[in-house]
């Protein structure tokens, strides 16, 4: 219960930080884009505003995923978070493609009729890079702490905004030096980075939605832990499947066939409690007992 309370506190803190930070940065970049006559900075401001939408999606996705199981959802709601991550990945992909499309069009059209931006636009780009990179590491730290795919996706959206601001910095600096095409080239490179992040986020989300097994190294760690439990002869079968940020386990273990039903059930209960206590990301483990002759132990 304490862990759940801390998790809710972290979610509220991450959401508030992201929304406030993005609104402040967007306002400053919008002002700098207008005052500094920079189209790149205006685009960057719009990109930052899109982060507010993704944070709201991450917040509600994670919030709903924490709801207790009910009659319609007996296994819980954790997959809502994976669906939210998938949506965030799609938003990132659209954002990246938009940036890349504009960059390619400007390169092909060789549009050099671009007004020279002011110094305030350059300052805004630097401020955005520092601010968004800081938000990335902050969100990533807590996303890993609570095991949230949705907020990890949101962290990468902060990183994509930082990359976008690097492109703005290069473009603004290049325009001030007399090379406006640098803005377009940087936009295409940034597009590729954002699409790679989008692909990674959607791949992880789909793995969770498609009952993919957990990491093989972690599965082996789990098997070794179970085999060390008292009265467990061996593990006959271990199947795992991801369920949002949690996982389900189907387990078959061998116990002494001479034990009474009550004694064998006690072994299963101990293994069940030990696994869920030592592996917090395990939502539930279902255990089947196989008998073996006592002399084979």
C-alpha cells in the first residue's frame, strides 16, 4: 500500500512538472519566435505545446492502469498504460514526420528567402535544450522507479523536443551566419532521431499488449529463485507474459509425492508469496504442483 501511495505521488509530481515546464517553455519560445522573427523557434514552440498533450495522455493512462480489477476487467487495467504508450509513440512519429517533411521541402525548393532571426531566438533555443534535457532525465529517473512505460515515452518526448531545439539552434545560428539551408538539414536529421525513438516506444508497447514473455535473463533469475525455495524439487514449466508494466507467471513445480495435499499446498503458498514479495513487477503467479517420488529428491 505504501508503494502504491508513493507511485501515485510520483505520477502527480511528474505530470505537474511536465505541464508547467512545457507551458513556460512554450510561452517563452513563442515570444522569442515572434520577437526574434524566427520561424524555426515558432515551430519549436508548437512542438513543446504538443508535450502538454502527451503528458496528459501519460497521466490518465497510468492513472487508469492502477485501478483495481473489477467484474469487466478481472485481470486489472495495466494494459491501458501500454495503449497510452502506443498513442504517445504515434504522436512522436507524426511530429517527427512533420519536421522532416518541412525540412525536405525547404531543401528541394531551396527557399533562401528567410528573414535573419534575432539574438533572443538563439537564447530561447539554448534555454529549451537545457530545460528539456533536464526534464528528460528527471522524468526518466522516476519512470524507471515506478516502472511506467507511459512516462518513459513522455521522457523520450522531452528528449525529442531537446533535439528539435538543437535543430532550431543550428538553423538560427546558420541563418545568422548567412546559411539558412542549415535549418532544413538539421530538421531532417532530427526527424530520423524522433522516428527511431517513436519506433522503440511503440515496439515496447506492442510487446506488452501481445503477451510477450519477459526478458530471458530475468526469467532465468526467477527460475533460479524458485528452485532455491524449500521443498521445491525442480521447476517443470515456467511461462511468463507481460501485462502492461506488470507480468503474469504460470508455473509448474515438482514436490515430494509423499506429502499430504495440505503440505503440498503450503509449499505452493510459500513460493507464491516469496515471488510476489521479491519481484514487485509480478502481478500474479499461478502455481501447479507435480508429484515426484521422495527418493528422487
